[in-house]
């Protein structure tokens, strides 16, 4: 699917929804799924019923094009930033990104990384970013795992959780009394499912999960609402992608935690020192439907990063017109900061 045409609903169903077979099961699909940025944008757009409504009255605006983060620091008391596609791609820092965060500190702005990274406990995530050259602390990371942990702590204590995560994943921070890892099927006595990370998750696993949910619907909590993420030369479905349409197909109640839902932004704002005016808090992100839409819904200003990550190569004007999501500014990369 190229930039010249929007994907059809059938294309998107093939991307994210296992198709029904004649036998009533679900057909396997190949993964990872090679896609381009426009197709991914349209995939998010097709799920807009799951996301906050774009802020009205912005559609007539045009985002201001700026060169780097320095252009907005004079208007900011705090900077919230996405991680992947803004700070790094894979295990490599984007050029100028660590220095740009230093410029934020030198301005006296508070800094938070607001990420849908749910697969690792906080300490491992911090170590990963410090290894890439970012001088960040645990207190500066607010993740969808944090929001999920908060919700888990409030869940019925007797629930037995089935946890979907890679075999080597560290689950030691989960505040649950009863749980087990996914073993290929749902069983009697399993009360709820926690979809933490999709690495290693196969179409056959999804088929088995959906069969179990259809037989006995139970809550499914999704710790990363992202649909898909770039991985090398291909795109890999994330938990939110696998669970697209899951509620409609199975009758299970699906709850999502993380961007663009408001609770992760509220947690980040609550962590800032002192009272901060929301109109002077900026969110930086490369995904319109998570970073930009979610931040605008809670009253923040937004900078869309288009030089790396999910939006690389997108026609900015067309994407804004199509989605109705209008960031305040657009910049290719956050650094190097030319003006500070
Ligand atoms: Mg991103």
C-alpha cells in the first residue's frame, strides 16, 4: 500500500484482525507485517472509536514548521516526550537527541519521558536509555506499565491473571497475588488476561486466546495500546494491534492503558514539581494518534516529530487534513538544538 491510496477496511482487517474460517476459528496471518507510514496512520485512524476525540476548533489551523526543540523551549515550563521515534530508533539514540534533552534541563524545564513501553520494569528501561547516552532517571520515565500497575493494584485481589509476555520477561513488579504465564490456552480458573508485550506472540497464540475468550469471556487488559511498531525493515504488531476488534469478536471486555488514553498523561503531569499551567506543557511525539491526540485531549501543546519513527516520509499536510489531528508545531528531529 503506497502513499497514493488509503488502505481499505479489508486491508486493515488483514493487518490486525485474524479472519474467521469456515470452521469458526481464526485464520493465521504472517508476521511481522511490512507496511509504510501512511498505511500505519490509516490503521490508527480506522480505530478512532477507541481513541479520544480530536480537539475541535483546531482543524482550520496549520502546524508551525520549526527546525528543532529550541524553537519551543521559550514557551515551555515542562517537556514530555515520547521515546521511540523521538529519542531513539532501536538501540541507537537519534543524532542530537541526548543534547536536546540537556538543553531542556538548562532551560530549567521539567522533563518526563512518556512511553507505552510496557515490556520491562522501570530499572531495565532506564538502564537501556542510559546505555544509549541519555542522562535520565527513573523518576523521569512515566510508562504505560506504570499506569497498568496502578490499575492492577486496584483489581480484585483474588483474580488469577494470565500474563502474555516473552518467556524471559521480568514480572517481579506486578502487584498481583495470583498469576501465570500464557501456556498456549486459557483454562478454567483464569479470571483475566494481562497482555503485557507481544514479542514472540504468534497468530496461533491469538487464535487460542480468542477461542478461550469466546468460550468464556473474561477481561483483557492491554498494557500497550500501540497497534504496530517498526522493527528493522518491517512492522511488528504490538498488544494494541493484536487486540483490535477483540471485544467485538469475543465478547471480552478490553481495557487499554497508555497513550493516547488520559491516565498516563495525568500521571506524568502529577509527577511534575509544583503547579504547571497545561498550556505551557509540551508533548513531543512521532505518532499522531497516540502522542499528539492524547496530549491535546488533556490540554497540552504538541510537537510532531516526523524525521524518524512512525511518521517518516509522511505527507504532513495530507496526514493532518485526513485525521483532523493538528499539532502545534512540526519538526523533523528534536536536535541538534540550534537556538536555545
Ligand atoms: Mg514513538
